[in-house]
């Protein structure tokens, strides 16, 4: 799936950039990456997300981010920079995955009512041609307010966050479930930490601002 047309071929070899690929079909991560205004393709990683025995939520999220980037990179023969990302919610030391449906989502939100939940979000970037491979992990601490069963039911019926770890979308109505969010990157909780992603892309040789400086841009006001 190509999200934006790739413009880097007509100006000569000196201005060619590697192809950027998001190793995820998550619409949330796609919408976040679009903020960098870079052309990119989307590919599914098809990685088994089952936790290993005694694996911590933080280790799980970082391992899966690397695995997703590596799986997509192995499918490509050209010069590519692949982003992999994963998020695991943790309540009282236990991972909480995507609910998949109403009943599990209801149980998750009831368990999180009045509690602090840590969302572990990791991102990895691979560029096989140069051997670049790096990743990082970050945490967002979210405090849920005391929720009634009616609160939970109303939220789930309206927002249907069944594809979200922790059963809530902070960028939409889920914000009404919360008392506080503690994070150094406002995009981390949504699923792709753009501050860390931008840094890893620079290290991989794909500086977003350098790319855009060499690419004709239309003004947002046009």
C-alpha cells in the first residue's frame, strides 16, 4: 500500500533517498507518520505477537517492534528504511492486549478503573543496505478515573476501541475516562512516538527535514 507518491528520482543520484516503509497496517500509526509529510509505503509484518515465558511488557514491546521492522525489511530488495512499532499496556505488572470485542474491553476498563496503567511503546528502524538497526522504548503512565459500568458501556458503544491496547483511545472520546497522562511525547500513547521515530530516521540517514528541503512542497494555505 503506497500512502504518498515517491518523488525522489528525477533530480539525479545525489538526491536519491531510501524508500520509507511503515511495517504496520494500523491506521493510527499511518496517520501519525503522515504528520512528517514524507512519502511512505505500508506493509503488514505478519509477526506472531505471543509473549515469551516471563517476558516483561517493556521487553515484549521492544522485541515486537524489532521483529516487525525486520520481517518487512526481509521482503525488500531495494534500499529501504523500515519502521516497526508495538505497544503493550501494563496493569499491575500484567500485559493487556487488544480486546477484540466488547466483553473483553469492558473487563479491561473495569479493571483499570481508578488505577494507573503504563503503556509501553517501542519503535525500531532497520536499513538493511547500511546495516543500521536501532530501537528504543518509552513509557506513558495513564491514570484512569473511577468509572461506573454505565461510563464504560457508553464509551465502548460510541468509540469501539477494540483494536487498541488497553481498550481506550486518548485522541478521541477515551480522554473522558482519564485523570492524567504523564509522557514526554504526546504521540507515544497513540502508538508511534514521533520524537523518537524522527531521531531514529535521522540516524538511519533519512532526515525528514532534509528530505523535505529537496522536495517541492505545496503550502497548506494554497
